[in-house]
């Protein structure tokens, strides 16, 4: 079965998405997500200018060989653009193989290891009261695990908290960090104010919702190791499911200091691209959850290798699933989640209605659990007419400045 056609489709229903569609000589099509938030067109160029010409005429069944060919023949390895482009090809080929087999993709990955995929939703509020309402709204939607992000007194809009007031009607997709604007929006940041405030937020949340509800928090790379160690320690009484990205992810050794001081579980990796980014923190057991997405880590083939490595050290999955992962990337995550043994939790931010019209999906969310569905392949199809109604729009992620004007990690 040969690849006959490769098309890169860019659409911006609620936000920008980059999708690779492969068509084989037997008429089977496959989809892969290559969306890189705020840098989408670089992946489009990488695919169109350098990868698509190499795919035509290749055997669609040779997934591993194609992966190794794209990775090694480029000579310039890793990096988000390269790995998102390779991911798009890899996932599209898995979609084709599963459709050819007449099976949902998870069956080819070893079959189901569980009946459903526990998902966490994003609750947030500028104030603690608003946050408590947002948690209630998520519980009403069925979520059984909740990420908690809160405003900090004295700071304007910050990561994870919508600028608009949260209410039940907009809770589905109230938080979308990329802004459709010609320049990145500037936000402000003060780590000391954050460290003072956050434990009071968790105290209020535990007081209102009791000890059972799994609670997560994202530090979004903004702390130093010693600040992260202090936060982890101070949050111990509130029994977090995880503290995510507490330090900038490039420095794997930073997590050693954090780990020595706290038993709060640690999750990291949404900006990682390969198993090499995890080598030390997995082998030294410095983390508890792997946060990579399928889309930014070379696809199902490579993320599976990272997760199998992690499994040997009792480290579990927590696959990245914000709205900037398209429904194609989400479906790929769900098939992997269902099949692997060391599944931890899946992030789930439901997409908006326009996005759901462009990407027709078979996955379900019931009582807090996701399932990829039983359709052959990934279970997602792209409506090309709908997609063409929403052309690309320039959008940037925000960035942070401290009070004195210094640029800080966002
Ligand atoms: C998460 C992430 C996202 C990122 C976004 C950037 O935990 O879901 O931190 O909110 O900020 O994916 O594109
Ligand atoms: Mg995160």
C-alpha cells in the first residue's frame, strides 16, 4: 500500500490547527496532528517543503522505517518543529494501518488495558470564590479530577486563568492562551506573591471539596528549584495528584533538589520532544508523570518508547491535552492511554463547537472518563469544506515581565 498523496491542511476554527492528510493508492486516508501553538507555519513549511516530497511512493505500512528515515536523514535532530512534523506523519500512518486492519488503533497497540481513561479538567478563577464555582461547574460536567489555577492578588491576567469571568456556559473552553493578535500579549508575574497565595487557595479548595477529589496544579516553569521545593512542601497537606512544570524544563538536574525536599508528586515534559529530554529524570526517578503530547514528541511511535522506559521506574503517563492539541492529536493520545499499562491520567480541555464541526470525532467523555471509540483507525475525520471556511490567523502565546521589566518564563 503506497502513499499517493500528502496534503497539509491549516484551519483556524477556534484556533490554528495543522493537519497532515495522507492518501494511499488503495484509497485509505490517515490524519496526523502537527500543531505547534504560536509557531504553526514553521511546521507547515517543514512538511510541505521537506517531508511531503519524500513520502510519495513510500510503503504506508512501514511506520518505524519511515520514522527513522525522517529523523535520521534530516541530520538535524529533535526540536519542536521537526518532532511535530514527524509526529504528523507517524500518527497518519498509524491511522491508515488501523483502518486497513479494520480495527480501532488501540487494538494494534496491544488492546485495552482498562475500560476508560480518567481525565482532568481545567478549573480556574481570578478569585478563590470564582475558582470554587469553576470546580463545581467542572464536576457538573462529569470531571472527577481537577486542575486548579488561580489569580494572585496584585497581578493582572496570569497563566491558566481566563481574563473573562468564568461561568457554566463558557466553562468548556474558557481558557485559550494563544491570542489572535499581531504581537504577544504581555502579562505580569511575581513569584513571591504567588508562593504566598497558592497554599491558601488549596486550603479553601480542600475545605469545600473534601479529601477525595484529585487536584492538580501547573507551575508553568516559573520557579527556581528552591522556590519549587518550598511550594511542594507547603502543598503537601493538600495531597496533590501532581505539581506540574515547577521549574524550567531544560534543566533536568533542577528536579533533584525539588525531589529531595517534597513528597508532592511531580509531572513534567509538555515542552520536551524526545526520550533524551527525559533520560536523567526517569532513570533517577525524579518525576512521577510524563507530560509529553503525542503531537510534540514524534508521534505514537516515539511517545510509546518514552512511556515504556518510564514504566520500568514506576513513572506513569499524563499526556498533554490542551486545546492546542487538535482532536486528531487527542484521539492519538486516547488510543495510547487505553493500551499502555502505566497510564496515569489524561488532560482534557474540550474543543469549541466550530472545531468539532471541522473534526468529526468518535471519542466520548462519560462520568469523567474518556474513550476513543470503536471506529477503525483513530476515529477522527476532517471535513475539508468546513476547514476551508477558517483560514490561518496570526496568533501568539503571551509572555511575562516582572515588575522591573525583566522578561520571565511564562
Ligand atoms: C497545559 C499547558 C498548556 C500550555 C499550552 C501552550 O498544561 O495544558 O501548560 O496550557 O500552556 O499548551 O501551548
Ligand atoms: Mg502545563
